[in-house]
C-alpha cells in the first residue's frame, strides 16, 4: 500500500506516529507524511531542523513533506492559531506538494487537535482514497476539561465539526474502549468505530540501560519518576502537593522528565514551594534515552486531572510503563486506573488525590524489593498480553486493507 499520513506532529518530535511509520516501511509499504515544522512542545522550531531541514526530509524510508505553520506559544489564542495555521497550510499546499502522487489510504494521527481531519478529508477526496482516523484525544470534551473553551456555543460548533469529520471517514479508531462511547455521539455508523489502543514500545523493555548521568544516584532514596508531557491534563499541581506533603522525608525523590505548556509554571512552583531538593526537573529527551532515566526509578508515575473525559483515557505512557517492568503509581480515574489494577502492576489513587498519592508512595517504598519486582513483572506480562506491538500492528494493517477494499467497492457501485 501507499499510505499518506496526515499529522501535525512528526519526528524529530516524540510521538507514536514515528514508530508506526517505521513499522509500515519495514513491512514494505510506501509511506508519505504531510506534517508541519517541528516545534512541539516548546513552541520553538527545533534548532537542528532550522540548521539543516533537508536532513529531516526522510524517515526510515518514508518521505516527509512539511508545510509552514505558526509555532505554538503560551495562551489559548496562540495555540488556536497554531492549529488553524496547519489546517490552512496543509489543505492549501498539500495538494500541490503531492500532485501526481496516488495513495491507497489516508491515515490521520490525532493526539490533538481534531482539525487535523480537515486536510485529511481534502486529500482523501482529491486522491479518491479512504480516510482512517485514529482518535487519541476527544474533542470537544477535552477543550472543556482543560478549560481552553468554556462557551457552550463554541463547544457546540466544535462538536458539529467533529461530526462532519467522523462521518466522512471510512474508519474511526478510538484509543480506549471508553472513547467509543464518545465517538458514537458524533459518528452515525457504529460499524466503522473500532478500539485501537497504543502499543507497548519495545525500547522500554530494555533492562540493561546505562543510568542517565543527569541524575545523581543516592542510596536509600526512593525515586518516583514522571515522564512525558507537562500540561494541564497531567494535574501537576496535585503531584506537587503530594511532594510537599513528603517534603520532610529525605527518603523520597521526584524525577520529572519532559516538557510542555506548564513547564515554566512547574519550575516556578518548585522554587516557590522550596522543593528544589526533592524534585528534579530534567527537561525533554528523545524516547531512545528514556530507559536510561527509567533505570533510576523505583516507581513510575502517571496522573490525570479529575474529569469525566479523562476517565475514558488510557494515557499512552501506561503501556510504556508496563513494558518497563517497574511498579506504577497512578493518580487517575477510570480506564487508565483499571488497566493498572487489572495488571496488578502497582498502586492507584483517585485523580487529584494528593494525600492518596503521598500515602501510596510511602506504601510502595516500604515494600520488600521482591514484592516490588513482582509488581513490575506483572505489568510486563500484562503489556505483552493486551498491548503487544506486533498484534496491534497486524490488526491495524488489516483495517487499512479493509478501508481500501471498502473504497473500491463504493467506486464500483457508482
């Protein structure tokens, strides 16, 4: 197949679409990606890209085409402009860049925003190719949950846009089973809605990584590591409240690896709360380096704000955490918490429960090392059963073939 990927984000930004593209090319598919200039999450175009953009024109045999966009920045207005600029640029320039190219299927990667579906529909129509849409973030619900949009009228407009996009796709894939309920509010045809979770990435199974030199090893210290996006949804205020509750305990240290819209706030708040000795802010690093940071961790932390939409979500880091074989601390509700509990891979408290998180840290730290090791092994076994990469890749490949066949049948019926 020749697959056209529509994604606002792509390598050298760290997203799962990178791994997916690499797998498709390994399986012999031709892949072209229509994306923007890399600037996530800092809002600054990556210096290495600016210095040599030609170096980023191919990725593991896939062709990468980039369109201009307005970089991200603080504030909802600037973020909206970032989203809109990609839609306009990809919809207007994409057809020109891809002139003369035929595609079997258009695949949409949507961690946010849902507007990425607009250029996908444009390209699907022009190339007479089916569109397969992978939903990793629910709109309009997420906009309301993180407080970006509070107007019911605006949320209604976004809902109509979501409905417009979903109903013109051949298949709509939801990253959790809970997502399917929301998707079906906007998609009239239930038969094209499928459950497709993120997979456990093999890199996180690495157990012999050299410990990251950025972290000083300390005997007798229990390290809780948070890795990933630092944004509104991750409820870092509650995490810092838990760290504050344990401030006088020299045996607990918090390691935060990542970047995002709340990074400056987090740095200021750590200083304001006097947590510089307890909380290490380690910045953003490529996914390949994550095992070296994980090797310092006694527990891995995942957190989400308390909101009905987030209770439907399985954060992508959960699959990675499970595969690492390290116990998990979860401060979240719903499906993400259920996965950790079913896996018997760690301890969970409710979303926003800082006291519960602090108590869970102390309970896990007090455990025998063999008991903690057993939790980690449980997690890895569960990851291989439920989120096996090869199985999920096979399933997605079958669905892409199904979408192509459906498109051909529709063409014959006309």
